[in-house]
C-alpha cells in the first residue's frame, strides 16, 4: 500500500511539473507571437518548436548551458552557434531527464509493481537522461570533425584552381561556399558562417583563426594558416597548399594502412574463434572417434 502511494505521488509530482512547464511554454509562445506581429513577421503556429525554444530561452535553460564550458565548445564544433539552436539544445537538456524518468516509472509500474526500492530506477533514469544529450552532442561533434578533415583534402585542390584563375581569398571562399555545398557540406557551412561575420565588418584573417581554434582540426587549422598567409602577402603560398595536399594524402594513406592492419588482426581473431574449432573437428574428429572406440572395446 505504501509503495503504491509513493508511485502515485511521484506521478502526481511529475504531472504538476509538466503542467507548470506547459503554462510557461504557453506564456512564452504568446509573447513571441506578439513580438513577431509587432515586427511585421509571419507567425507560424508550431507549438512543439515554440515550447522547446521557450524552455531553452528560460533562465533554467540558459543557465544549464552557460555553466558548462564543454557544452558550449561542443555546440560550436557541431555548428549550433545561433541562439535558436542553443535554446533547442537547452530544452533537450532539461526535458530529456524528466521524459526518461517518466518512461521508467511507467514501465516499472506496469511490469514490476511488486519490486522494492522503487526510487532506484527513476534516479538512474534521471541521471542517464541528463547525461545522454551531452554524450550525443560529443559524438556528433567528433563525427563532424572527421567529416571536415576528409573534406579538406578536396577543398585544397579547389582553392588552388580558383587562385590560379586569378581570384582573391575572400572571393574564392565565397564561390566555394555557394557552389560546393553538395561536395563539401560541412566545410561550406563553416565558410558561410565565417563570411557572414566578415559581411558584418570583421576581418577575414581573424575569423579564420577563430574558426580554426573552435573546430580544433589539424587539417583545417593548417589550411587557415596558409589562407592567412595569402591574405597578408597576396601570393607565394601556392607551394604551401601543394605541400599541405601531399601531406594530407600521405597522412590519409597512413591511416588507411593502419586501419587495414588492425582489420586484419581482428579478422585473424575471428578466424581463430570460429574457423579453427570447425577445422579441428573435421580433421581430428575421426581420430578421436577411433580412439574412443578402441578404449570402449
């Protein structure tokens, strides 16, 4: 009886929290719609997105993101640098623990009603739900870093072709950010962000340096250094681009060779585990059966 009352009280508490957040979302949605109407913008009634942005824009959501410097670095590496995108992640950071805890409480009530210590599973669910968005963000940031590192080997020949045709650095980057979106999706996204800040009055060399520090990719950093050299000197860096391209190709070949060697070692382990016992049974099976028959007779 006490356990049932504890579970019901937890469910009621969760429902009260959800109602409180729903009222907060509705108020923020109305305020946002009024401000958009006053600014002459079209109002789109997307309640889910509006609620998520309202949670992210709240004090709790902004504080959850601003307190963790690693989260800000990961958001920059993923490319989520706008206020709307950060608000969405802050909403996920806040809402995911409660959603996971609610699911665990519901499943525990349905399938394990007689279990003792009902608070252990919701507590672990709350902790996992809090850590899950950040881990997924770290995985996405690492994956995007690898994609940009692969795309740099294609970016450098395109830059050399544009430079040899007589284009300046900024002009070449603008052409690539528009024309190479399908070929280099992640790199062109970073170039678009850099050029947007340049259009607002900032210097191109400083923005390239900031982007290189944020992404922390060796290939992208070396390319930005050469581009800064081209901006300052106006030429003389074509050989550096060619040398960097050769270095990246050698590095990529070395990584592929290392990957193949590791794969061969893994395949040898698989062969020892699965093929060797079958081969031993086929070859040594008749001998063992003959020995067994001899001892039995």
